[in-house]
């Protein structure tokens, strides 16, 4: 049985994490939908790759603004929030587990449960804690991530009218393991991604505190960051992590939509068992689509990752402080 203070701390971390994840996901859903449409598109998008491969069939989406206009024209404003319900069901437990596990690991590493003492951890421990927390959160929420990707990528006419129909079809065609299709590349992606996101966030916070210390004489200001500074730290952390890990996210999305029937106007589909494993997927994407294939959707992904990381961290900090003030 945990001590009351430890249980209260876990409740604060889980609740604040769920709130911050829900807010961030809802705000950035349109960018996420656009990103997914590019990632699951097999046709090359760059003109150089099209010439090199001597391909005449154009891709459905060629640029971020063109994709935005097409989705709005064909699916309306609701198209930008397609798959948002399973996305919320995924991201809220994901961030709840992630921040709870992260706090536990940092408490163990620092020997203190006080959040203000965790900033003094070495960058190495910050990266490792973030990576392990990301792995735990991924395994706990992955089926909802799979459903979100399928619903967001299907376009019009819909293959699955709702989450329930998609879930039933996955069970029927792939069985229970189908709910975890693409888990391996996801874990390979999340280790560096979560490590970089949380590690760089702590690093930027330390730099911001050092900057405050140099420019302000009052002791109350140097150790507390403004909401704008927290926003910038989260912005930088989300951007760095996404730029490094995007190719693995593309591979994950391809595994997740194997066999999904879509209207021909969206291009070729990913057939069942199209890729034997993650290495084979990387090789085939490089052969068929070139290096740019591994970075499909990088523009909306980066544009989304920056505010998503910033909103998540700022919302978590404020929600955590608010709940702590109520419960203590």
C-alpha cells in the first residue's frame, strides 16, 4: 500500500498529464490529420523522385496548403478532426502514464519526490527517464493510436463509419495482435523521441533558469519560469525530437494501415504483409520513394510537434500546480 502522499502525487501527475494531453491533441488535430495523409501515401511527392522513377501518376497530396484545401473541400471542417475521439482515448492515458512514470523515475533517481529537485538531475538521467516513461505509456495506449491512424487516413468515402466498426474489422481480419500492428517501430521511435523531448525540455529549462539568474537579482524569479519561457522550452523540445524521429513514425504508420481499403483517388494502398519487418519497410520505402519518402509529412509534423510539445508541457505545469494547491 502506498503512502497517502505518494498516492496523491501519482493522482496529480496522472490527472495533469491527461488534461494536458487532451488539450494539446484537440488543438493540433488538423495538423496531425494532414501529417498522416502524407505518411500513408505511397506515391512520391517530390518532383525529382517522380522524374527519377519515371512515374506519371501524381500523388494525391503534394503540399501542406494543397492538402488543407483538398481535405476541407472534400470532407469539410470535420475532416480535420477525423479520428480525434480515439486520439483522445489514446493521448489522455498516454500522457497520464507518461508523466506518472516519469515522476516516479525522477523521484527514484534524485532521492526526492519534490518536482523542484528533479531539475538538478543530470541530462543523461533526464533522457533515460523520458525514454522509459514513453515506452510504458506507448504499450498502455497503443490500440487507440492504431485506431486513430486508421480513421484519420481513410478519407472519403469512409471505410469505417466509427471506431467500433474499425475495431471489429481489425479483430476479424488480424486478430488481437492486429491491435498492436507497428508496435515494434513505435517503441524504436519512442525511445529516442521521448528521451529527446523530456531531456531537451529539462535542458532548456535549466538554461532558462540560468538566464534568469544572470538577468534578475531577486531569488524568487530565477527559479520560476514564466509561461512564455515554459512555452519556448516545450516548443524547442518538441521540434528537436520530431526532426530526429520522423522516419520511424512514417514506418509505424505504414504498418498500422496495412490492408486498409481506400478510394482509388488516394493512391495505392499498403497491402497486407507488405513489409516483413521494420528494416524491410525502411529499405522498400527508400527504393520506391527515395529519401523524401521517409520524411513525408515532415512539414505539418514539425509545425504540429512544436505547439503540441509546448501546449502539453505548459498545460501540465499549470494543471499540476493547480491540483497540488487544491489537494495540499
